[in-house]
C-alpha cells in the first residue's frame, strides 16, 4: 500500500519531547508523531539491512518501507497518548 503523503502533516507528538528525555545532543532522539490523516510517523534509527534477515516468515516489507528502531523508553512514554481505537 503506497500512500500519498503529500498532504499529511504532523499534528501532535506522542509522549515526551526528546529534551525532557535528556536527549540534548541531537543524536539518537527517537520520536513518535500523529499525522493529520490519522496515521503515525516514527523517527528512529534506520535498521532495515540489519533486521530484515530476522523478520518472521509471515512479515513483509515493501521497497518504500524501512525498519526503524526507537528506544523502549520512547514507546513507553508515548503509550498514554496512543489511542485505543
């Protein structure tokens, strides 16, 4: 599924800002955002080449998709802002 992202905009951050997570050096500052179309954007460390070989056999990745790592702390702090439905 290739989506048209030309109109999507970041509407809010999920979780705590990187500076409040003591990420002040501009490096390894993962973040999660909700977009205007209701989808989510993840900013993290690109790890496709490293992790793709270990994907489960029932997982698939399109050419335009990337595997991105975020820290456990980032996701846990965002949990309160992630909608249930």
